[in-house]
């Protein structure tokens, strides 16, 4: 990756199993918020059978945030930079006996949000497997995704990805603009992003005692970047706050999270 990365980030040493154990050991607000926002997004914007082409950019080792897309998608692409994360995601896609268990996240979507029976949970996971392929990506390369997967896409979802790879808001804006180029005219960006009130400040997380930092992005920065660089109009941009959806206290690293839903201009505009 480029020297524009945070100087101490080393994603080649990222430990996916430690990350899953630490952040996906139980269902909490870390998962409920994006899963509910994705559920609400798909149900309010599309009809079932819409045959969408969906991209999760920077999926990490997790294959669960595609659960709500299934009734609307004909293809799901999982793009991830780190080879070890792709390997773990592939274990899940291949239904390998050693795969991680994301069934709690699927149960939340299928049973709690959709009101379906327990028998549908495994079918939803299998549907994600049927629809999904995994590929490599690098926000600093051209193209920023493995050749053959350049889209265009109807929906791009990205969470805790670009701000983890970019050290300043200027670099973040350039990277987000490149990603939005993969959207069709009229396509949708759904994004979970670390937010703050001051420019170019950082949030710190740890995975297996290894320090990782992410750029805090202001709401004003999101509006400016999406309008001036990415081909969105302000009326199409919605910024949603984190909602306390679990009985346990909010983790500190969730208090600075916001969710962005925005539609790119159609070619007719």
C-alpha cells in the first residue's frame, strides 16, 4: 500500500481470528446498528427480485452484512485487501468445517428484523454463499479492485475501511471518490464511518494487542466529498446516528460511528 497510509498500520499482520473472537464473540450494538440500517435500506428502496449487483468493499474476514441483500440481489462481490482475511471469508463461503460462526448475526436479521422462522436462517446463509464471490482490492491501486470486478454496482457497502487506510481527510476524499466511480448512475452508497468534530484526528483500536488507527471524519466532510467529488446531490445524502439497540453499554469505539446512505446522480440529472 501507499505511504499515504497511517505510518504504523500493517494490515499484512492483521489477525482475523483474533478480530473475530474480540469483536464478533457476541451480538451487540457493534453488529445490530449496521445490520438494522442495511435491512431498513433494502426494504425501503427496492422490491424483492430487483437483481441488484452489490459490492462490500473492505469486508475483512466477515461474511454477514450481506444477509439483508439476498432477497434483492443477483450478485454479491466481497472485496478485501488482506489475503489472510480473504482466506477466512472463503472458509465460510465454502462451508468448511473450520469456518467462523456468524449465525447469530443472521438470526438477528432473519428472525428479529424480518420476523421469519428459525429454519430460514441456514437457508439465508446458503443463499449468501450461492450469490457471493470474493476478490482482492487496494484503495491505492488502479483499478482499486481486482480486474473483472470493476462493476458498475447498484449498491456499494463499506464499513471501517477507507478511514482505516487513509491518514488525512484529503486522502480519504480521493479514495472515496475512486470507490464511488464503481457505482452505476443512480446507484447507492451505504457506509459506516468513524466520525469526529475536528479535522484529521484519529480513533485507536486494538486487535490482539496490535494497535490500529482510523481517521475520524466530520459530517461536513462527508457532505463536501460526496457532492464535490463523487457526483451526489445533498438531498440524496442521509447521515444517521448510532442508535442504542442492545441492553449492554455502548463500547467506546462505537460512540464515534455514523452511517451514511447516499444516491449517486442518475445520468438524466
